[in-house]
């Protein structure tokens, strides 16, 4: 199987697929309080269309797929899509990002269908603060979802924590403690100023180096080394497709990661494309350049034509992101 490279020499082997723009939460940095006008069923890709794009992508050399939303688990019969994606020859890693509220009901079915691992968004361990951040959620549902994911054998289970000054930065140590007794990977992510103007306040931003320094005041952290992964001895050796740098507290079962899209951008090693739920293919989360694959599919495009459009997206992948250009967009609608 061939490999795909963009014009800057980056190997592109990872496709993020948004299956819906809908969500059952209204997180303050992701969606307006009043929600969004959701796309109609006719506007979003069918499972069959998603599977075809995935097949053409793997034919070009991609081997990693992540299913996202909105909240992917509110898409009916999602396990069916996971099962069909897992059968595509060439896919070596199939994962999902979710808010975890529905995972308690679907974790085992997803694992049985071929899902390898899961990322769960969780920004606080405080019930009242959870209600504030999500505007509607119940913390207990997500915590049960995490336990069910572990029980089902999804591995690794990663917890994504967007750190916001004055909101949840006082809980960094509480999240670190989660890694002691459970094999969880807690990833602290810099707050990205998108969505609501209220929460684009620069004072909310905390750079990853400051978060890491806070962790080091609590406990000694050391680079994560997975002995099962031969030839890897750096802090990014935890299985996955993303930009996190991983560390472990001595004696802990899990790991701690830091993701710095703003203070230390990882664009030079970006390996992904994004398929938005309405069928647009984007070479970067912050890119306004998009290719309408849905229209081409529904007009009867051949396999080679679809592959050429994917190649075109890769050729237009920017050298680096320009997040200011999409600062007002709703994250759930672009499959963040």
C-alpha cells in the first residue's frame, strides 16, 4: 500500500470523521447556549457514503480513523458503522471521541464491533462545575462511561481536559490522581478561543508549560516509556495519533499528557484530514479550504475521482494553522 505525503513532507495517514453536528451537551467553549440549527438527515453523509470515503482513503495509504461529532453516540446505530469500518482492509486503528454520557450503554457493543480505543472529554470532577461547563450534563453519567470503557477492554482510555483559568485550573491535581489507580491517560489541552465570545477571553488561556509545572509541584513526573513498543523511548510513545507528549507519575497505572496547539503548535508533524458530517473534507481544523465530497459522491463520482479529491485536499494542507480565521465557528459543526 502506498503512502501519502503533503507538499511539506508530512505523512498523512489519519482521517477524523464527524458523523453528526448534534450534541446532547452545550459546553461553553464548543456550542452556543441556545444550541445550533442541526443539519437535516439529507445534509449529512450516510453510513454508506462514510464507508466509501474511508475505503478510498485507505486505498491511498491512510490506516487510522477516528469517529467524532458533535457527540457521535447520538447517531443511531453507530455500532453498525464501527463494525463496517473495522472490516476495511488497511485500517489498523479505529477510535472515537465522545463526551462519555452515553458510553455506559454502548461501550461493550462498540468494543465488540471493532472499536479499539476511546477519548472522553471531561473538564471537571465537580458536579456543579460540570453542570456549568456543559450547561446540562450529569457528571455521574460520564464517570460511569469511563468505567464501562475500561471494563469493555477499550485501550487506552484517554481523558481530554480543556484547562481554563478561573474555571477548572484548580482541579489539575485531582485529574492527575485519576491515573494512580486506573490505567487512564489524562491529557491536559490548552483552551482554544473558539465559539462563544464570552469564553474567548484571553485570560482563560493557560499554556501547557504552566500546566505541566503545576503537575510537577504535586509529584515527580517522568517520560512515559511503554516497553511493549520497541524502539520508542520518548514521551510521545503512548499509542495514538495525536500530538500529546506523555509522562507518568512513578507508581501510577496511567499517564499524563500535554497538548499545546497554541503555545507550541505541532503543525510540522500533523498527519490528519477531517471529514465534516456534511461531507466536506478539510485539511486542517482551522482551514477555510474544504472540498465537497458529498456532492461528488451523489453525482456518481468514480473511485479514482474521489481519490483525486482526497489528494487535492492533502496538496492544500497548510504549513501551519491560523486559528484566528475560524475563531467564531462552532466546534461541534466542524468536528473538533
